C-alpha cells in the first residue's frame, strides 16, 4: 500500500507549485510586459493631455511600486490561487483520469486549464494594455470574460466526454477535438463581441502586449503543472522510503 | 536511451462528504484570493483602491479586463 495522502498535503504541494509558477510568470511579465505597459501608459497620458482633461492627478501607487512590487505580488497570489485549484481538482478527479502516471495526470489537468481558461478566452477577448478599453463597459466585459472562462472549461469537459465514447485511439482524438471545438464555436458565437481598440493605437505595441500576456499565462500554467507533478513525485519517493517493506526495488 | 522511471501512483484520499465540504471551503478561499487579484476594488481588501492600484500591471498581463 502506498502512503495515503491527505488533502492537506496535496493542497500544500499545489499552493507551493503555484507560488513558484507565479514568481516565474511574474519575472517573465516584468521583462516582456512592463515595457509595453509603460509605452501604453505614455499614450494614455498623451490622450488625456490632448483632450484637456485634468491630468496628473495624485497617484495612489507610483509606477515604480506597481512594476517592482505589485506585478510580482499579483502573479504570485494568482499563481497560489490557481495552484490550490489544481490540487483540489487533482484530489477530486484523480481516480477519473485514466492513467497510471501521476505526472501525466497532473500535467494533463494543468494543460486542460491552460486551454480552457487561457487559450479559449484569449482568442475571444484578447487582453488589452492600458489606454485601450472603454471604462463604461467594464462590468459587461468582466461578465463576458468570466462567461468565456467557464465555457472554456465546459468545452474541455465536453471534449473528454466525447473522446470517451470511442475506443480506437484515432477516433478518440477526433471525437474529443470535435466536442471541444463545437462548444468553443457556440460560445464564441453567443458571447458579445468587444472591439474597443482605438484606431490610433499602435498595432505593433498591441501585438507585443498581447504576446507578453499570453506568454505570462502560458508560463504560469506550464510551470504550475510541472512543479506540481514534481512535488507529487517527491511525495511518492519519500512515502516509498518511509515504508521500505512495500517499496519498489530501486531502479538505478 | 535512458529508461523512463515512472513513480508508483500515490493513493488519493477517498471521496467522502467531509472531503467534499473541506474542498468546497478551500475553493471559496481560493476564489476570494483570485478575486482579490483580478477584480477587487476595495470591498475585499479593505484598503480602498490601494491593492487594486498596486496589482494593476499584473491584472493587465494576466488577461483580466481592466478599465
């Protein structure tokens, strides 16, 4: 009998993996994303001056603090939260994942999350830098964003269910992808379209910002999956050592 | 080719009502944490707009709609 893990230990592994993922994603965001945000804020300030609005209002948090402390804090806390969700999902779904490998199960769940709550939302509502977006529509855009996150996860679920109706490997892959794409297509068609990028906003800057954002989130989920799998592996190794009578013979 | 070593699968706690309740409680706390980063404007952080402004850049780069 391998060591029976408590939910608490799995959760701690997830939270720790999330912290690591958040720190690395934050580092990438700092290098790749901050220059784009600075450039966008400069455009925002130019627009404010051009319209003769009361610019230069007292800032609650300075730019330096936002960049050096705020960004890493945000990605770390977000990473910890996602790590907790990954560990919780792993605990509840592990038995339903038809693989004997914990590594595959952990990375598979993280890949599903990356697809469902990063890639599916990205192509419907690509992230925007400062100076893009009408503050009057923020509530509607927030609701649409949450809806596309949920529908992205529903699409993953539909894909898994569709794949499981088939036995042949090629048919499984085709059915799974088809099920996923049907839900994504319906979701994209039903959800409202947002296009608030001003015609004057530089296209190259918008592109670079969006790539930086996609990179940040991809790193977060990739590192999260790998780190969680690694920590599970450590737990497995230490539990094998604690129970030498039932441990597998060393393979080295 | 080095031989691939797959660790023996770990035993996961059995699904019980107690586990489901604990998981639900944890999920609420995690949602609150994610909400704090992504959407909060002082209602949760009790710091006015300070935390919201502090984490402004992270929100943009994590793909959350913002102003």
